C-alpha cells in the first residue's frame, strides 16, 4: 500500500469501478467466446490479417459495447468537466485509477492497446473547448461526445518524428470559389485511428523557418477531402494496426477550420501532453506491478528439485529490485500528479514538465523490465502466449518511443537540471 495520502473519495471510487466491472464488464467479456480477445488467441482474434492488419470488426464492436456500458454508468467521461457529463476527475484521481485498472491485468475493462478503458482519456473535446471558436465548440464537441466525429492526430512525418518543428508539410493561404482558406500539401505517418476517423488534426508550416515553433498551424482536415489519401498501414510489434501513412495533395479547407491561433498550432499539440504522460506513466506502473506480483506468486507455487523457486536468491533479488522501483515510482507519480492539480497548465509546463518526464520514462522502462522478468521466472510458459507477459511487453514497449521517446524526455530533464531550459536545480 502507498504511504501517499490518496483521498478517501478516490479509493472509494475504485471500489465502485470494481463493482461495475464485476456486474457489467466481466459478463460481457465471458459471453460469446469474447475471451478469445484476451487469452492466447488475442492477437489473431483482434487482427484482420487479410485487411491490412486492421482491427477486426468483432473486436471493435466489443470495445464499443464496453464504452457504451461505461458511459451509461457515468464512468467513461469521469475526467471531463460536469458540463460535458463528466465528474471533474483530476490528475491524481486519473493516475490512481489508471494504475488500479492496469494492475488487474488484461481485460475488457482496460485495454490500452487501443487506448480503451471504462474511464476514458477524452482529450479532444477539451482541446476544442480551450482553443476553438464558439461555432467550433457547438459543431464539434457534441458530435465528439456522441461518437459521430472522430479526430486523428497528424504531427509525425516519415522524416520527422521528435523534430516536429522541422516538418515538411506546408499550408498556403488560398481563395477558392470566393472563400478564404488554406491549401495543404505534404505527408504524415503513424496516424492512429485513421481507418475510423472523420477528421485529422493536421499540423503544417505556413511561415517562419525550420526549427521555429511559430508559423505552424493546426488544420482540421476532413478525411473525405479531395486530395487526402490514406497510405500503407504500418504493421507493428503488437498487432492489430491502425497506424497508417497519409498524404495531402492540393487539399483545401476553409479558413474557419483552423483550431486556435494559426501561428501557434503547436500549442494544441502540447495542450494535453503532461496530463497524458502522467496517466500513461501510472498505467505502466500498474502493469509492471501486475507482472511482479504474478512472478512472485508463481515462484512460490513452482517447485523444481523439490523446493519452491522463491527460496532462490537468483529469483528473489531481481524481483525485489523491480518491486522497490515500483514502490518509489508510485510515490513520485502520486506526488507529481497532486502537484499538477494545484496549478494551471502554464505553471505545470514551467515547473513540473521535467518531473512528469521522469515519471513517464522510468515507468515505461520499468514495465518492460518487469514483463521480461516475469517471462524469465515463468520459464517456457512465460514465453508463450498462454500468459499475458509477452502482450504486456509488446504493448508497453511502444511507449518508450511514442509517448515522447525516453531520450527526448531525458533531454527535457537535463535541460532543467543543467539550466538550459531556464530553471537550474539547486
């Protein structure tokens, strides 16, 4: 148990979620052989290998059923403001919830391979609330919450990942049919969810020089726009895939389809990075603790040569190291999440960005190490798909790259530590 004082109402809410899972989600998971999406058949059952490796329709239908049940029960929108049907869930609550759900292991309640959970991480409605015009708010937010409008995120390019300010996609002001607008040309990569998306948040440079933060806009491009093309879906370490390339060839959108200040579109991209990173760190921590606990349990049960594996220090010590790191990281994640709740986003970016990066890259590394150790302790069965460790490893390994590569996050920490980013550790 944690020594950090988690508010009673958060811990009580975990019990409410557990009861909901048992009453509504577990029966759905057990029905109609839906366990095939979670047992050793999971990758095959989730993947339509003959349709570009996309998720099967049955898998996506099941996730939609789960989200519907969670929304009906009032859990799915927990992190949203009450005005959008949420419960004003704060960063500490979301961190604790995400850790708790991931610590339960694989299940329909929390399948982060698709970023799906009974408690949703609903970023885009709040982005529109904070950056959108009044018309955009009225047009977009209700449609998003009803599932009628789905936005993908188009920042990364094939030649530009972490160096986003060097992107080659270009936007140029252009009048068409007497209307002011923008012509967009270029390409993007790793556009998750594009097989379902109705729009792509497309970041493109329209002024300034490579490396400048200013001069990049956030353009809301319909996926049915003339000149927009979906390219190859990139097969990944953990399948199915919904991460294609896409191209923009003389795509035109009206001027009102820019989100926020056209000169500072990257502010939209950065808007939720800290909240996302602390929540994802908590998920990795929970999954790591699950792997550690399962390995400890197995080591006590398995008795080669007439005695439990657990009596061997070669088994004990690596698990002690992992358990100790998880315990320390838990305290740090909670304390940073709590600090985030005490200040606005500007102060979070200035005062806590490096601490959030520490949480994130260390948790992502921890879960990979814990899953690997759990495989080793379990031996052959641990390497098989009849245990969940290979899936946990393959899934969470992505976050050492995609949630801001750990090298980028370490660079941010170094920037604060050595004073390159304005604040020097004393």
